[in-house]
C-alpha cells in the first residue's frame, strides 16, 4: 500500500470557520434537577474491566498483509466480551488526560476516554424500545486499575410542558478531544459538540439499580428500563445507563456544507469533522480536525486538515474573533481515507484505513513550501485503526505514546476478519511508543 500522493497541493479554501452556540443554561437546569458525579468518583466506581498483556488475546495487528509485519504496540487493552463483540456499539474516538491537563493527572487518576456510536440497525430484536438509537456513549478507562465505565451523551432541551429534558445524540463521534474540563466531539457535517465534564449526571447514586432514586427536583430516576431516555411521566430515564453527560455548547460550521454522508469529499465549503486531537506542543494548544475522504474520478482530493486555536485563558473555549473561530492553518492531506490524525512538535501522524486489512500509519510534516507531505515510509498498524491521542509525557517523564483504537469486532461476518487471516479483526485500545514510530524507515 502506498500513499496516494507524497506531496499534495496546499489548500486555498479552508471553510473551517466555526460559530459558537451556548447551551450551558440548559445543562445547568439538568444539574439542578439531577445529582452529579466527578470523573474520579466515576472511575472509582467503574463496573467493567479490560484485559491487558497476555490476557488480551485479541490481535488486530496479525502477521501483516503480504508478509509485512505491523509495528507492535507498547500497550494493548481488550474490552470485556460484551463490548468487544457488540454489533450495536462501534468504537471511534480517543483522548486522554495528557490532552486535558498540563500535569497529566485528573486528581490522582490518568484516564483515557473513548467514544462509541450506536448502530441501532444491528440491535436485535430490531424495532423494540431496547433497540432505540441511543446515539453516543463514552468509556472512561483507568489504565492503572483496568476498570472502565460507560457514560451516555445527551442533548438538553425543553419539552412541551417547558420542563428540562434530554435525548440521544445521533452522530458518528469519529473524534474526541479533552482539554481542561471540556470534551469536544466531532459532528461530521456540522462541526463540534462540547460537553462539560463537571456536569456528569448520576441516575443511580445509591448504586442499587433495582430501586428508583429520588432526584433533587422531587422526581425519581430509573436505570432499569433500557428503552426510554429523558424525563417521561415525572421519571428520569437513561437507556439503562447510570451516567449521562449533557451537551453544553456547539461550534457550527459557518460556510456552506457541500459534503454528504458519502465517502468522497468536496474541495470547498465546510469540511467534514471526522476526527480530532489536541496538540499541546503549540502555545496556546490547538485542536487538530480533519476529514475522512475516499476518492473517485470526480472527487480526487484526499481531504483537508486544520488547526483550531484554544483560548487558554478562558478555560478551554476556542479562540474567536468577532464570534468566529478561524483555523490557524489548513492543509491538503497527503493520503486518502484518514481515520485519525495527531500533531506534536511539528510532526504529523496519520492513520489511513484499508477496511479489513492493516491500517497504514504515516508520518508527515509541513515543508518550506507550506505543503503537508509524507516523510518516511509506510508503517503498518492495527486493522480498523481510528482516532489518535498523543500522550506526550512532559510532566510525568514517561516515554511519549501515540494511542488509537480499532473498531472491527473479531467475529464480524467477513472472511478478511477470520482468525486464520494474516490480519484478523478485533477491538483493542493500543499505543505505540513514539520513539518506535520515529525510528522506522
């Protein structure tokens, strides 16, 4: 597999401008109505476990296509079986505390967060309340304990009686980025959704799902019914999840959106927001956002990628002038089908997918001509590699790691995913040592 272009033309029309919408008043009404929980307490009460080391038998790296061995990860975690093999929930984005905090700690924890979208068409029996489209959930993982917990994302709104409520957010969530107490989630054709991690709602604070809890607003909450969400008949529901995180803001593209759900991309207007990461080597830090694009005869472009500035003095909002967030720089991507990207100290890293074959990890840099171009050869990595997270280790002194995760379940009904195939499928969270990446040819 080769890069489709080792040296791509610079992008002229970026279309990356964004305008903010504030939903914090709605989120505040929800946190007044329901109890809240902090990230540290959520992790200390996590109810699921990953496996690691030799206990993590899933291997989406395999022997490699054409006998070319993939780069082995330094860290690998496997989900519990119900998540690893779920047909309904598909993992996508990844971020962590090294993005969020300068000291790389959230209190005493060093969490990693991933996102999943609900492919409700794969839920059985289809059409039942339990198979409603639940939108997006997050997994908060504590690597130190191997424990994790799911959190449902929700959009706050006022119902026909004027009561605050929430509903599922039906998006792909291909990229997520955590900075200070805000979590940014990509909404492909619209921009970014923003969540405040101080607003995590707890619908089962007594930790007894069999009984409903009284809520501060005088109602009750029910985490047994997995077919309902929001406030209904004076009861709060959450599709059976204990934790719900309401949206607090959004950043919406201001340019016309000419793209659709098709894999190809238009070269002008608003981009697709396919993946997201944080560059903490910039001052102030920047969000890296780019497009996943296939190509055809009328859409030859590989897509665009750009950097959005963070207003570090304002608690992690994006930096705006006259209400508009503008990209610091935008570039044409040197390869197509990019599922995740990261940048640190001027070096770019791109995950290029090849369906059920090993993904390609490319290194790139912006040259003196202002063009983002591939540097070095192709590195093979996991089948189904997705979003990226750069753990820089500046504060901890640990070796820098480049994290990602793979999306395809091991038992997917495709011959390329068979365990006998050189590149079998399987869902893992993994990290390569950056030093191992940089020493590759």
